C-alpha cells in the first residue's frame, strides 16, 4: 500500500564530552509512492500528493522534536535532518516508483557519575 513510510536505524556512535556521554543515532525514514505519470509522482496532482509534498510533510512532523514522553524529552537536542535523497524506478507499464530517503540525526546526552 502506498504511500508507504518506513523507519530503519542506520548506526549509533558514542563520544565523551566533559563528563557526559553523547550518543548519536542516525535513523533513515523511507517514503515510497507511485503514479502512472512520472511528473505527477514528483510534484503530485489534484488527487494524490507527490513525493516532494510527502517529504515536506514528514520533515515538518519530525524536525525540531525531542521525542517527549510524560513531559520528559528523550533527546537532548532537536532532531536534525542531515540529508534527503530521491530515487526513481520504472515499476511497470507507465508506472513509476518514487523513493525518498531522509537521514535523521538524534542526539542524547547522558551525565556520567564517577565513583
């Protein structure tokens, strides 16, 4: 079923900064859609959103959030979108599959207590 949105972890790294551990998670969000006319798959039409509108909606929804739960922010810094890439493929007779891949950077700082 399209449009399809999937989320996949890419990698996590750790660094120590002034007695705090900084954990950076990179997460990819994939948005997939298809249409029979290539231009409409990119910019949309009066019936269905194109991949550019879908990406803008996703970015608006996640950019700047800290993933709060019960009033406590999970992330120490707002989510940042580090890249967006697009791919297109012929899916069938005059059907085009559009895929957008957005990489999010999510940072968590943990204060270390040394004995």
